[in-house]
């Protein structure tokens, strides 16, 4: 019997580690993912990916293979099936191969690393032993994959390459999030105020070779504070500065620019002024909302700040306004949210 009979009480981190790891591995632009387990297990998780891509016609379809473990492999071991699947993966010449284990593979004790070690060295292989439900939940799988790709990044790093400009790395984007690319675009726009750019998305739509830029990062920007333990284990120089979360809210967005400037040794005053002017322009587009009586979740500082800036009247009897989770990022995210609020009012 399920421990949580109602989905309303099920933690968001629950679910199979394979799903979390796959959400990372499938985002590598030239990668191929081999799922070591039954075909039904692979089908379930591929269906999840396809569902998230239905509303994104511009999205790239990830390349996935299953070695289709059956009754014979469960009894006698599935390493030979994995070896055949890896041969097929190599024949497709991907930039890298990820091997993800499942509950079945863990239960029968297959040594995925030993099998993967036979792949020619020209194609890097990342083994992520998530173990399905044996490994924990979705978030554990996601973080295990980020750790594994961090180890790959250290192998790909070329210390003699050098970068003319500071390398800003986004770490741990939520690849199943509908607005993931919009958030990255917004961070790129903000960095543009400082004549900087996103140097690497770790890992989202980055080719395998680009992951080698991670050890030379000058600044890490984490998707959320919970990724701190992941960042602690990334192969970057000791003392590499980090920003603990994408900016949410008006003042936090300006504060993000200040933090980036401090981390990179840049004067951010002009950038902050430019963003404040931009925010005023955005808010002016929604001036007609002033005076509306609305209901918003309590105890949320960025929402209270936004309501005050717009002249909204927060009232428990007011019109309930939608607030997405995760929260919108930057000023562009605020603009999208305000468009939804205007329709609701």
C-alpha cells in the first residue's frame, strides 16, 4: 500500500531516481542515454519526457536506448545486454553516452561500470547508478547525474585553453520546467548589462565538449539554494564565487546584478540603474491594475513587493491570483506573471 494515499500529501521529491537522472542526461545536446533495465521502465520515463515536450515544438528530442532486460537477464545477469546496447550506442557516434541503471539492474547486481569501461575511449561514458526506487527520489537522481557530469567535466577540462572572458555557469536548471529556456534567456539579458554572457548551462542543451569549461568557471549561478551540496562537489577552483539562486522579484533581480558585479570585480552601478529603468517601463504597462483587490499567498516578500509597486490592494476577500511554482525569474518573469494577472482580473 502506498505510504501517501493521497497525491496531495506526496512530497514533490518523491518518485524514481531514474526520472531525475534522465532529466539531466537527456539534456546534453549531443548525448545518448542507455537505460539498463526492462523496456517498460524506459517507456514510462520516455513518456514523461515526451509529455513535457508536447507544448514545446522547438524542443530537441533526446536520443535514448533501452537494453530491454527480460526474464533470462534477471536470472542470469544483464551485463551482456548492456554491452550490446553500448555497441549500438557507439555506432551512432554520440558526443557522450550516459548509462542509467534501474531497480532491476541493481537487484541482480550488474556491474555497469565494468561493462562501460570497455567502450572505446574516443566516446566518454558517464555511469549514473541511480538504481530506480532503490536510490531514493527524483531529486536524488537529478543530483547524482549532476555529480557524474561534474566528474566528466574534470576529465574534459583543458587547462591550457583559457577563456578571454569570465565564464559564468548556470548549475542545475530544472530541465522539465516549461520556462527553463526563458529563465536562461533572462539571465543572459541581465548579464548583458555587465557585458557578460552565460558561458555554460550545466547541463542543459550543452554539447559534451562544452562541459569541459566547468572547471574554469569564474562564477556559478545555482538554480536554487538546495543545490549547494552539488556545487560543493563540482570540479572548480577553491573559492570560486557562487550565487545561490536565480533571482525572483524586482529587488532581487537588481541585487543579482550587484552580486555578479562583486563576484567578477565589475562596477555594476550602471547595470543596476539600467535594470531599474527597465522595471519601471514594464510596470507602467500594467498601471491599469492599480487599486485591484487581490488575494495572494501570505508571507512571500517578492509578491508583497510586487503588489506594492503596482498599487494592488491585498485583501483576503480579493480575486485570487495565480502564482506559479517555481516562481518567475527576473524582470521578464514578472512581466509574464503580470500578463496572467491582468487576464485574471
